[in-house]
């Protein structure tokens, strides 16, 4: 009878352990899952905030560059007014009267079909034979 009782006790203990996790274990697993989801969401929001901060920094940098360019243009305008010139006159380049205008070289083209001008008109290409008739 002692053996039977010990076998039943061991069997009962195994049955309880095999039935699955306890309520506390289930709660701990659920909490771990929720914590993991929260960590992913926090990382996502941090990433979005970092991208927004980077974009704001680039925008501020571009704005500063635009302000510097505007200040430079204003300084140039003020210097021109001080010298007595109009701002539109500053943009024009003075034309020197010493220099002759540059002309493009003109090339003469000779009509095709003259004998001996194949090297001029068909450089590097192949020339078709005048003996071949079209349509063959």
C-alpha cells in the first residue's frame, strides 16, 4: 500500500506540473510581451523624433545660409548706392572696345557626287558602289 500511495502522489504531482503554467506565470509572460511592445513603440517614436530634429536642423541651416546670402546682397546694394551706381548696372559686365568680337569659323560644304570627294563626305564610313542597283 505504501508503494501505491507513493506512486499516486508522484503521478498527481506530475499531472499538476504537466497541466501548464500557473496563473502567476501567465501574468508574467503577458507582462513581458507588453513590455516588449512598449519598447518597440518607444524606439519607433525616438527614431521619428531624431529624424524630425535632423530635418529642423537642416532647415535652420538653410535659413541661415539664405539670410547670409541676403545680407551679402544687401551689402552689395548698399555699396553700389554709396558709389552712385544702380544695382542693375552692377550685374552688367563692361564691354571692352579693344577686343574684336569672336566669330565662329564657317565651313563650306560641297555638293555630294563629285569624283574624288569620298574622303571628304564619308569619313570613316563605307561607301556603296555606284554599280549596284537599288531593289536587288
